[in-house]
C-alpha cells in the first residue's frame, strides 16, 4: 500500500489532473509551473491490534495564478474530504478527512502561487 500513489491516482480519476503530468507524489518538480504534489506527513500510531493505520498527507498546489491555485485546492477538498469506505488501488480506505480548509503559502522564488491542504486518513 502506498497512500501517496493511491491519492495521486484518485485525484486523477476525480478529474483534478493527470498523474506524472501535473500531479506528482513525494517531490515537487521544477516544471511544470502548474502542478499538484502529494506528500506523506507521517500519521498516528496504528490501533493496538495493528489492523488499522492512520496516515496523514499534505497536498501542495503551485500555479502561476493565485486564483487558479486556490480553485485547485477547493477541487481537491471537494474530491477527498469525507471519502468513506472506498477502495483505491486495492486498498480499503475507511475515511479521508481534511484537517484544514487549505491555506496560501504565498509565492515561491519564481513568483508562482502556492497553497497547501492536509488530510487525515484511516486505512
């Protein structure tokens, strides 16, 4: 199971973008200017029996236009927040919940707008 790969694929299936074209996992490429990256951010300890995991992720959006970056964050929130009892790439996701509403991180060194949103997942 790779939560990052599962979420990247889910975002593509949801029409947010295209895997390895403008949606990536683990690291932000220099190009394209307009892209989305899913990062693992650790999570919480497994349940005592070890059957349920609680990973967390951060999704980072970069775009030349601030309004488009914000729009992408909102589309990601709409696609992922409150996903329940869904199978992604053969893994059962009990829930996906946003931890925040998304936040502007300002502009990067090339003046591209950046936004971020965080999710808690139960697998």
